[in-house]
């Protein structure tokens, strides 16, 4: 007899493994939540609350780690790591509802975190395209109409060339064309809305007339987004995650279009000067969550929002790699995840290769992103990355 | 999830009375202890095969539905010809706790989720989902008829259904799907040609692919 380890990350795998050894069907339902374990991180609890959570979790056979000073209340606040099976965690949530010290709110947070993490987001409709998340990875093809973008410098400034490049990307498997007029390359100077307006809407108009694929407008400026939507863009991609232009959320709400919120630390002009985090994933998630709140207040439907951790936007090489490795943690937001890693500096630094020689590096990062939960990828090399995505999907999404 | 299930049970009990008489026991296909329900899918606009895949995926995602088998995709000229583009048709076998009317609601919800907004009746269909057979049950009211009243005349239903359920018996006509298919094919005589659109099996989906269940 040889024992072995089975990887079980979700309830359906737990169920099918149990059924495979002939477990009773009713029993399987009861046992499945005991087969899946999670570690939850909660921030800034009062010591009394933290101590109660620890005590309750211990009583259910789980565990919770607090800051050392929590025990004698010598710290003002403590973060908390809770370890347990889904069964124990849901028991904990039920129990915390009965306590004081703000613990009913903790119970609600616990439940929403666990639900979001394992839920597959509902489909999003862009123009006539359905993005049915979980079924496959969707491809966003990058179309820059800017003289200084880091990857396609000058190549697609001419509108005919841009349109024909977009058509080629669609033929190669792009589901969405992401068109941008402002370079967000590290150190890039900001351009005026006027300049952007000169470049982008005419391109969108042509493209919308000549192709069926939905067009996304990559901009941080509300005015540009508004004109782009009027010209036929069906989606907004805001690299500031609604943090730069206060009018952006209103424009998106009025357009009723799906929107991508990205994390960025700093501004493109200075973002790479000294990126600094005390809790990288936590801060990225908090920033995106703030964007979701801004969106909600402006009347954007939560169901229309996609999130993007912003690889290369105010992050060191190591920080970018850590986000790619721990990408799944973004699932806690309950929204589809877009990853844009194509040809980026992190790949150049790891492989020591220039921007026109990063295809394999991009492929590796794309494949891993999908394995770690990406629902959409934003890429330049659509033909190649569609294949990478399709192959990765076949493995990761096997059902 | 547990909460959701409870709600469903309640609804189905209420609907069960309405759902029509059960067929005789022998007509209810019992395969490893469940009643098989067969659905027909069709799409004739945009990326038709993708819409079919999306519809099947959304069924799998529903906690009350388990997709157990699917046919290959078949390309079909729309009935009456005209200017409509050809359809892609497929059938799936599912296992479900949902009673027929509740299942109809789920199918219509998926149609709405995937459908285009400017839908006109009898116009091009993004995705169309019909309940063809619900075990051996017969349902007939103004909302729902099971078996689907036209299924025995439609090769675009019978052919993909024959693939996954040849021996299943039509509870009113009391014939197997295979027999109904052969009959309809014979009626069409020389007009039937495997290579013609309408009868042609096309790539994508695929019975074998789904045999992993």
C-alpha cells in the first residue's frame, strides 16, 4: 500500500474524490466542507475581539494567530490569521454573530470572503460578446495609438495600420480590442486630453464600423472615456482604478459599460521610482476595493466590474512576481481578474531580454496567471497567447 | 448553497402537482438511479458554437443541474429556409432535482443571460434551449409541453438526440429516438444526405469528449 496526497482546493473536487472511493452520497455533502481548508487574514481587530475569535476557533478544532500583545491587551490592534476547514469557519461565523466587540461584522466579512473566493463571477456582456467566466480565458488584444508606448512604438500610429492590426488580432483570437492613446510606460510623460482625443475616437469609430469585436478604451481621463464610448467603445479600462479622475465613475455609470479597475501605486511618470508596500497583496486588494466603493457610489453595477492587479504599475520585479504567484488572492473581491503582463519589464529583467524578445516569458507568465485564477489576459501577441491560453485552459479548467 | 437548495425544494413541491401525470414506469429511463432529462440547444447568430458551449457551461454551474452527456454539434439550415443563417444544434442529457417548470425557468434565465438585447421573436437566435424529454413525463399547459411537440419531426433534434439517447422512448409516440430518427429519415428519402448542411456533423463539442462522465 502506498499512501499519497490528494490536492483538494474546492468542494466539487472534494465531492468527486469521495464519490470515487464509494462514500455515501449524503455523507459526501456533510464531509465536503471538512476537506477544504482556508487561511483567512483579518486586519485591525481590537485585542478583545481577536482573543474571542482565537478562543472560539480553538473550540471548533481550528486555530487563530494573533499579535503577541493581544493576550494582555498591550497592543491597540491586532491582525489575525484564522486557520480552519470550511466547516469550522462557517461554525465560527455563526458563533461570532452572537458576540459583541464588533464581531457580528467580522462574521459577515468572513462569510463574504469565503463566498467570493470560491464563486465564479457571473457572465458579463460586452456588446454582443458574452464573457462567461470559468468557461475559458478571454483575450484582450492591445492596440496602442500612441507615439511613445513601450511596446509598439510608432508602429500603429497610422489609423489604417491600426485598424488592420486590430482585425488581425480579432482573426487571431482576440475577444476584446483595448485601444489606448496615452502611453502608460514607466516614466512616460502625461499627455493632454486634447492630444488623446485627437488620436483615439477616430480609431474607435473606424474599428467599430468595420469589426464586431467589442472595443475597450484604455484611459484615465473621463473626457476621453466619454468620447470613446460615443465613438463606439463598449468597455472602459482605467489604469487608475477610478482614483485619478473624479468624473470617470460618473461617465462609466452613465455609459453602463463594463469597466476594468487597475491597481497603481503613484503615477505613471513616477511610479517606478520607489515602490513600497508593507503588505503587498493586502494593499493591492484594498485599493481595488476602494475603487469598487467609488464605483458603487457613482451607480456602476458591481456586476460590470473587472479588476486588474496592475503588473508593472508601481511595483518592483519581486513585487510583480509575488503578485503573479499569489494572484488567486484577488478572488476575494468577487470580481473577474484581468492580468496584463505581456512584454513587461518584469519579464525583461528576469530574462535579461529587450521588449521585442519577450514572447516566451510572456507565455510563461500568462499560463501561470490563468492557473492562478486570471479570467482575462491583456496581450500584444494575440495568436501565440490565444494558444497558450487555450492549452492552459484545457488543463486548468478541466471539468 | 444550502439555503438555495431549500428554496428550490419548496417550489418544486408546489409545482409538482401541476407538472402533469407521470408516464408508465417502464417509460421512465432509469440510468444509474436518476431520471434523465434531455435538452435541445440551438444558435444561429454570431459565434454559434461558443454560445452552445456557454449555455452548457452555465447549466453545469447551476448547483441543481448536472450535465452528464452531450452530443456533437450539428449544422442545420433553418426551417423554411429564407434569409436566416444556419443553426448549430446540439443536445445534452442532464440530471436534475428541478421539476419541469422550474427547469424551464432556469433555461430561460440562461437564454436571457446569453441573449442579445434586440431579440425579435422568430428572428435569429443567440441561444435557444428546449426541454425535449423529462424522463417519461408528459407535461402540457400553456407554458410548457413535454415532450417537445415538434421534436419527432425535426432531424436537427433527432440526430443529435439519437447520439446520446438512441434507446430512450418517446412517452407519447412510444417509439425509441432511434426509430423516430429512422422514420423521419426514410420520409425524407433521397433528400437526406449526411454531407448536406442540416445533416452534417461538424467539429466542436463531441460525444467522445464528454464520455469522461
